[in-house]
C-alpha cells in the first residue's frame, strides 16, 4: 500500500510542477511554440514517466529533480527574453522562403521544407501560384505565413524583439535608412522596439519600457 501512496505523491508533484511552469511561463498551456517549449515538455514528461514508478528514487530525489528542471527552464526563458543572440540560438528565427514571387530553394531545403510540403501550405493559405506571393515566411513552429500581392497591408512585423526583418521592410517600399530616421525622430532605435508593424502606409511601433 505504501508504494501506491508514493506513486500518488509523485503524480501530485508532477501535476503541480506542470501548473507552476504554465503560470511562470505566462501561458495558458504548455502547447509548444518554440524549441524551448518542446524540450521543456519532452524532458518534463520523461522525468515524470521515468521516475514515478521507480521505488529506487525517493520522493525527495524526485522533488529535487523537478525543482532543478523548473529552475533551468526559468533561467533559459529569462536569458532568451533578454538576449536576442541566445534567443536566436535556442528558438531560431523566422525564415523568408518567397519574396515577390521568387522562391529561395536553398532556404526551403535547408529548413526541411519539401516542394510537396510548400505546395500544400500555399494551397492551405488559398494561394494558387507563387507569383501571387509577395512574402512567405516559415515560422519557428513550422507554419507558413503568406502575404499575397492583393494584401493591402503588410501583416508581418517589421521589427520583433529589437530585430529588423529586412525583407518585410523592403516589401513596404522603404529601406533601413528611412526606418532608422523615423525612429530617431521619436528618440528610439531599432533595438529599443519590442514590436513594429506597417499598415495603411503607417508605421506602428511599441517600444520596450524605459
């Protein structure tokens, strides 16, 4: 009977750890949207599934392993949110696949996107021909964001997390000098901007708090 109580306690600790990680990550669930999210889920599942039925691992040892993993996840999230180079290394970054109807085959193959997969994603987005695409971006989660030549506004952000998306900026008909000058008029630089989008011939930007 004691072993059943031990398994119950371990299950409760595992459930509590999942709830804590959800709350601390600021999300409503553990659905993966980045590489870190996927690793977090895999390792947490392996810890709970691999240790819960092992009588050789005490509840204290199990608790300490869960605690260590939670701390590691929090440290990684903090560093990825405050260092763009670490974020790029861990989570990767969106990749431009199509620009003004021109397909970057090397980029598509490099990121594991076959011609069949690309065609399927374009059809799912309601695109019949590559020539109708002004910009197609492969997101970190494998989704393809497609903007056609009929779009009245550039839906994809020009700046994210203080990093410029040059191809998106070019699609707006402007260059980096224009963007830098525009932000300078408001006492900002590109690295000061959390998110910037372009719509209706206007730049909308949201800086980090100073």
